[in-house]
């Protein structure tokens, strides 16, 4: 739970760091489902909840608009962005393009330190997947963290700053959708181990074409997982 800042802490942090920390916490709360699709985000209550000024909340929400997690309309304030199968498929197309490009770049350019990061991240992910299989609900948070670390490690040798920047935004959007899987009590992570293993082996073998193909299949499998279990609406227009 977010801890309210003291007046001394707020003054010492400065306005920029306050905006950034509030932005990060709001982003986390939206991705984790504390604020659901279409929820109104009222400035005063949020300021009281996070212990910051209304101006800080407004600046933080504006950053989240840039990330696509929040929408704003003239005279209507801020709302959490809707979720739908159409949107998930659209962001997945973009994510595959960026992440595949970054993976290929990393495989071609990565040195020993890149391989070391990938090996370590895969090992940690494998351990998390075992715990997830034993308890999909309790093990989800650590699995999600290890899953992100593995994907980050795979593309960490990519030299494109812009690809990395937008890949992070799309990954965060995809995480928001993956968290819908907890309602089914069967996490996609339980089913993804063989896919992660294949991506890992191909990346370490420096087989860029096959690794990119395996990664693309893996990313799209999350869409099929949610679609097959009826956990996502076809269109945001159908939300009640």
C-alpha cells in the first residue's frame, strides 16, 4: 500500500521527484487493477490518498496519458483507459515489432555480459515458474517481476533508445492485460515455461531468426490465453 508522505519528506524530495514518484505509484495501481477501466480519477481524492498536491496529481496523470494508461477529455477530467480484445491485439502487434527488433539487435551485438544477464534472468524465471505452478495466485507477483526481468535481459544489448523506451510502455500495457488471468486461477506463466525455454536456448545459440519467431509466438500466446478463457471484452463499447 502506498504510504502517505510527511511534509518534511515532500519538501526534501522536490516537485520533480514528487511528480515522478506519484506517477510511478499511480501507474502501478492502474496496472494492478486498483483503478479499473473507465474509472474516474479525481484530483482531490487522489492527492489525499497519495499525500501530494492536486497540481502534482495533475502532472502525474498527464504523464500517464502519454503512456496510454489514462485518457483525458476537455471538461471531463481523467479516466483510466478502457481495455478490450481489439486494444490488446493492437498493442501486441506493436510490441512484437519492437521487441523482435530489439532481440535481433541484442543477439547480433550482445557480448558475454549480455549472455550472463540472460542466463541469470532465465534461471530466476524458471524458479518463479515452479512456485507459480504450485500456487498460481500467491506466486503471480514474483513471476511477473521475473518475467519482466527475463524479457528486459533478452533485449538489453539493443542500441536503440527509442525502441527501448516504447517497448517498456507496451510491456506495461500488456502486463495490465496479463493480470486479468488471475481471475481464471490459471496463470499464463504456468503454460509459458516451454516457450521461455525455447527463446532462451535460441538466443544463447545466437539463432536470431528462430529466436525472433519464438518470441513473437510467445507474445501472441497471451492474447490467445485471455481470448480462449473469455476474460476480455471484444470492444470497450461493450463495457457496462
